[in-house]
C-alpha cells in the first residue's frame, strides 16, 4: 500500500521569520543610534573647540545622552546650583524632537513595508533597547536625566511614532475600510490638522514679530551669555532648536489664556503679570514688559484664522447638514488635542521657585484650541451647508461633488 505524501511547510519559513524580526529590531536600534550619534557628534565638536570646557569627555557624553532623552520628553536635573537644591529642566526643544521622530518613523515604515505590521513591535523593542542603557548612563552626573520621566515619556513617544510609521508602511489605509463613519473621521482629522497648522504658523509670525521688535534686547542678551565662539555657536543652535517652542508659545498667547514665564506669572493679550527678572536668553527677550498692551489683542486673529480654515475644510467636504456639524465638532476636538500635546511638550520647568513653570498650560490650551474653532467653524460650516442644500432643492440642482479624498500613497521603501 503506497503511503500518501504529506505536505511539508515551505523551506526556510522559520528562518525567514527570524530574519524579518532581526531586521525590524535592527531598524529600531539604527533609528535610536543614528539620532544619538548625531547629537553626540555636535556636543563633542562644541566640547573640543571650547577653550575652557567645564567637564571632561564623560560630561560631554552624559550631556549628549541627556539631550537625546530630553528630545523625547524626559526631564533633566541640574546639580550644583547656587542654592544647593537640584534644579529641573523640562522644556523640550521641539526641533530637536524631529530627528529621532523622523528616523524611527522611517525605520518602522520600511520594516512594515518589507514584512508585516507585526514587525512594528520588534522595531519598538529595538529602539527601547537602546533607550534603556542610555537612560541608566545619563542618570548620574552634574546634568542628569530624571529616570522616572524617561521611563514614562520615552516609551510613549516611541510608541506614538511607531504607530504612525506602521500606518505609513501599510500603505496609509483609509479609515472607511474599518468603520462606516471613517470618511467623516478622515475629514475631521484633516480639518483639525490644518487648523493646528494655522495656529502654529500664525504663532510663528507673532513670535517672530515680537522678537524683531525686541531685536536690540535679544542681541545684548546673546552677547552676555558667552564670549568664546564655541559658546556663542551653542547659544545660536539652542535658539534654533527652541524656535518651534516660541511659535507654540505665541499661538498660546493668541488663543487667550497665554503662557507662563514663572509660577503664577501669565503673559496674555489682556496683560502681562509682573514677573521677576527672566533668564538671560535671546528668545525670552521677546516677552512683553509687565502691563497691558493694546497691540496684544491683534494676536486673536490667529485662532480666528484657524477656525476659518476648519470651516472651509468642512464646507468643501460637501456633506449633509448633520454630518457637517458632526465633522466640524470633531475637527475642533482634534485641533484642541493636537495643540495641547504641542503645548505640553513645549513647556516645563526651567528651575525651582519662580522658574518652576514655563510655557503654556496644556489643559487650558486644550480648552481654548477646541472652543475657538467650535465657536467659529461649527455655526459657519453648518449654516453654509444648510443654505447650499436648500438652494439645491429650490433650484433642483444636482448636489456638489464631494471633496476629493486624499490619494493612497504606496509605501515608500528607503534605498
């Protein structure tokens, strides 16, 4: 009796799976290592050309690791202050965050495009596998990282970026493939993102105008910080890294609640509370003097423009009246959530006592960035949609074509 042939699994399946996982882990390690290496190179270059460095090579390496973790939301702690108490540093330079976020996003998208979405977890594991020893190494020294904040914020940052990379590597699937209301959710996400971009862009204009108005004071502060060329280059690089923070702070000023320049000291269009002498830094020279300023109310045009942009996006979607109202409300919530995240990352502590709070308060920004488009975009877009629908019924016109959806881009594989 002839024995029936049994099917065998394809050769190399286990090895291919192990190779795919190893490649995904390597992508996470490479993303973390490249960003860390770039920051280390800049710090070491400034340390080498400095005529009188305050610390040795170990101090420079600790600083590079701390900056890499600070870019992902962790807090630093400075020892050896005049008061003897450790001083926290929690302001994240937003432009510094771009490099690790971009590298991790690209690495995740490439790994997912070459295999499956399950590779994203291995990319995340490889990235956090580098973050753990860097945190342990940078947790000591005169400028150390707060290990607890690193344990909380670095995994959250990496998980959010990995999720975005997974979506990009999967071909950017549309939400309507998963839920019946996905098309409306996509319009709300797009409108809320555009509203947030208008807020930050308008804040950049307001902050740049304020800095140009106080250019003399900013220049004098810059010259007082450091005499050697290496120190001045370091100050200039720090100003560039903090430029997006200035845009977010100015947008928070335009939203109404304003931002803090110390515990309980608010800078808002309604007036600037009396505050102690601020640290000597060029960007802080743009802070208005205490008192009321009539031109400050002009900054309210920024959230008004953001609300108008949200309304235009909702109207162009050509939805029914009810769906337009729901999408406008959802877009307002997206705008508030996204801007509150930027506000939380852009602010923090700069020391102790009066310097314990700098930047916008995230929950106030969430409320203000939601209410402005909600109050402007929701009634405007709903009224225009109702008027257009009624005119089409009276004139017996065909409905307008819907707003064209965003094209699905194929996954981009580097190299």
